């Protein structure tokens, strides 16, 4: 029934041009088909199709990257043609100009149905425990999104998107309370105003952010959790891109019962904010380097740490500013990160490093472990009649990375990680393959080895890392001495049409020591189908 309905919608909407009226400053939602297609182009050797280290992408930047890619012989093919037909069609400029003169208000909508089947339990999201089926993704979830945007000319756009979801269980991106007495939610996902002046774009509002990662995943700033209320500044030149972010995170309340603070102290509420900035250098279309840092700042009594908001100051130095609030500066959780992405002939390579804490003093090295996260990824484009590539990836997050002495400074938002989907104390090695029979038809499969210790991002109080320098990885404490390990397999088929995208994904895992408790190997399975209809969306 679902396939028949999707076929009818494809026939009715097949000639629609969704990009024709998109404002250049509109950001493309992270589940838009364009991200998988652009990643596919890069993996097939087209470095010119690399848009930015920071997601979401703006329409203007996707168009600029595709124009550059069209001049590169390595980029030609079905995939580039499919993207060009959406974003670079000859009618786009004319249609956009006509819309700007006659209709500055644009309405869009999305309807999606997600069907999920679980066997034995729920494995996802990876940072959480493996849970019974009744606590996992529901068998059916319907989602509707309504989007309204105002075109204020080529340099101004306002966007507001509300959504409703029939069942919010096991959806880590939800930040709203359940609607009345139902299991569903109603909330705003994207809601922002953006303005451009020369090379600078300033945006204020709500949205998801993912920096230097893959899709929604990143060691630094991922979009695996709820959307952020934020202010972003982007400045772009021919070889440089600068990005700065100021965002509010959810308040955290410490209590003697859950956080091991004295009863005499009582309950304490902390308001939290996160700031980040990074600079990307592109010496050529084939190489891209990014350096940046982040700070998570908990404060009692509210207020904004203006010294950290300044995007031109280094947080590592600002932390020691005597003019600031020294009593609270010590609670700031700082990270630094770097990334290198390159295309060498048929190879596409990426390396990311996160430094949460590194011990310089010799005495500290005896007591405290270094806190790192890293990601290494490489693909090779095969010389076949059908575009295809093979890839290897290894991700690792140290045992105490993202964690602090108090939960107020732990790298989380509504108990979901702001960083990697692995959470702390885990690693994963994966081999995979991608095939592109057409520019919209994507088939992929992979096999992974996943290990996890007993640390969790939502653990309260956070574990004390003192005395664990040189501890084995993954970390296994005396309370739960068994490391969880699993062999995992996945396969997916995607129809990446901008009007009717479809995704079928099959996942399985053979897990030993489930949730770090000594158990024999258990097999888990997961099948999910997502069908969506998009009307002038985004």
C-alpha cells in the first residue's frame, strides 16, 4: 500500500522544481537528500563538490560548489547531473526572480511515515544502553512539517517551521514535552532569521548544527540530539571560511540525591551555554583544513559570558582572564579540534581529532588520563561502469571524554550527546561500499566491529577520572567489569528524490556482554522504512 501511494505521488509531482524558489540563504535540513548525494560525489573523487565543514549548508553554497564541480572532469556523471537539475536548472534564476517580485512568502510542507521492526531489542542510539523492544523506536511514526519563509530580498530571509510527531519515544532529537496526554509532540524545529552583508551571514534562531563530521555525526558538534537555540556567524572568502556559534543548552539541576553534593548545599540550578568557533582553509579544491575550539559554560543566576562570546579571542586564554568570573571559569569545559579532508585522484580521505583534555604537568599525567576522540575515514572510487566506492573508517572516543566532575559541564543536551553518537568510552571500525546506479538511486552496505566500556553520557554523577591514567580501553570499572563488543552489519537502499525520498535500512548485531554485563552473544535485528512527500520543501 505504501509503495503504491508513493508511486502515485511520484507520478503527480515528478515534474516539480523544488529548488526554483529557494532563497540563497535558506539552510537545507540535515535529512535532505542533497547531503547523501554530495557526500557520494566527494567519495567518488570530486573534491570540488565539498561544500563546507559546517552543516547545515546554505542553498547558495551548494549552488557554488556544483558550479565549480561542473568544470572538473572527475566530477562528471549521473550524480552531478541529478544535483545540477535540482539546483542549477536554467529556469531557477528566472523563477526565483519572478517569485521575488510577486510572492515574497513561500509555504512548504512535509509528510513522513516511518515503519520500524525490532528483533530482541533496540540498539540505537548507540550512546544509550541496549533496551527492550518496548522502549525502542515505535512500529509506526508519522511526522508532518509546515514551513513558512519570507523573502526579504537577496540578503534577508526569515524561516519558521513547526512540526508534529505522533510518537516521540526513542527520538533523541525531541526537546518538547508530550502534547497534552498523548505520546506525540508539537514543536518548532527550524526557526531563524538570516541576513547577509558582503561575505558575512548572521543567523539568529533555532536549528541543528553538525561540524566536521559525516551527516549528523561529529566528534565536535553533532546533530544527533535536539536542535539548538543559537546565533551563528559565517564569513566566507575564496580560500577561507570562518564559523562562530553561541547557543543555549538546557538548564541542569544538581541535587544531593543524584549528584553527590552535600545535603547542606541543596538543589542548585545551572544555566548553560555553548560557544564555538573554527577556521577552514582551502588551498585548493582537493584539500581542506579546519582548526577550532569549543567551550561549554555553566553559570548560576544566568547571564552571558561575553568574554567567551567574542569570536576573535582564544578560549584557552580567555578561561584565565582575571576580569571574568573566576569562581565559575573553572567549571568551563573546553575542547580543541582539527580536521583534514583531501581528495587524491580516486582516494577521498578525512582525519578528525578532538582534544577534550591533555595532561602537560608530569604529576597530572600520573593521575589523569588524556581525553581524545578521533575519526579516520578513507574511500576509493572503483573504475566500473556504475559509480561505486569502497571505504574504511575508524572512530574512537576515550573513556572519560565529554565528561566533567559535575553534570553541569558534561557535553550533553537533554541527556543526549552534543558530540559523537558513540558517546564516551567506545570505538567502531567499519568497512563499507556504496553503489550509485543512477544519480538518485543509492545502495550501500557495511560491516562493523563495535566495542563499548561502561561510561555513559547520561550517567549521574559523572565518573571520577582521577587515578585512571593508563587505564585499559574500553574502560571497565569494578562495578561492571565486562566490555561490550559486537559485530554489526547494515545495508540500505535510498531513492534520493527531492519530492519523494524513500529509505529502506536493515541492521543487525551479534552482541556479547550486553550493557557490560557478562552474557552470551545475542543477536539483534532492525528494519526501517521511511517514506516522505515534500511539497515545496524546504
